[in-house]
């Protein structure tokens, strides 16, 4: 499928992707949406994503120190340990980084099944939870490295500060919508990569969310627009 006039195609080559995405600024979020605003279909993104979008996802992960994701998304999307192609792993090692970014899972309740695929690797995930939950569910420490962020509710500012304290400065948030909304509400998102998929999904309910406390919308500047196979790839950053 030809690209619309004036819109460059999403590159295939690693160095060309670097040109568009290789300067993550602070906390970066990567999300996908249907034309009518659906973040998933039947609870998963599989129906609205495609191979090129998955390649981009892996490439964005290659710039990160940690991939941040909510526990509901981990369960719905059947998340496993973060994996990267050999070429991307080699680049990270050459730059003095770990071969793959760590995975941080956010759960206020602490209810994580030991059978989840994220626990199938020798690299233990980071479990971000509240201080109350950490005290009540001491078994979490057997599943991963526990990071507390807030006493009775997840404090997104403390969450980011805690990851920085572990030396994980480059954060890639992959959702879900509720986690992303809390980070936006705390004015913590610096870079937003959004894929617009050419589908209509109808109403797709997600986790109920309280209204935002922002007094005004946060303005980001458009960095680029790319396209491939009908998908639209947008990147916005703080001025």
C-alpha cells in the first residue's frame, strides 16, 4: 500500500528508526488506538496491531532501561519476559547497558499469579505496589524485586523516583490506559508514541477510571508522522 502524499513511510532499517525514535526524553509512553479510540479489542491489542508495529515496539524497548506496565495489561496480553533481537541486544551491551531492559509491573492489590509468563525468566521483574500491600503480602518478594510507591495508593511520582533510584532513568510505559492516565495526571509523560490503527472497534470498556485532576490539558509538540500498511505512527514530545 502506497504512503499518502507527503507522509514518509515507517522505516525498516534500524539506523533509520534511530533517526526518528533514538532520543527518548525522560518517560516515554507507547500506545495504540483504533480510529474510534479503542485501545484494544476483546481486551487485547492483537486484533489492531500488525508486524511493523511489533517491530517498532521492540525497537522502542531497546532504548529503555525499564518497561513499565500495569498488572491488568500483563494478564490480558499474556506478557512474558522482555526479549530483543540479537542485533538490538548487541547494541545495548556495546553501549554499556544490560542486554534487555527490566520489566516493572504496577499492582496496587498485589494479586499476581505465580503462573504469569513474566515470572518464567531468571531475570526477576520489579513489582511496584503500595507500602500497605507490601506489608500484607510478604510473598511478593519471592516473585520479584518489590518497589513501594505510596502508602495506600500508587503514587506515580514516587513510582518514577523509585525507578530512577534503581538506576533506571529511561522508562517506557506500555499501558494500560489506567496506568498511563495516572502518569499523565501527574504530568510525568515527556514523550508519546502513538500508533493509529485503521480499524473501527466499537465500544471496548477498560478498567473504570476516575476523572483527571489536570486543570488544563498538557500540550506536546508533534515530532513526526510516519505510515506503513495503513497504520499511522505519531510521536509527540514536550517542547
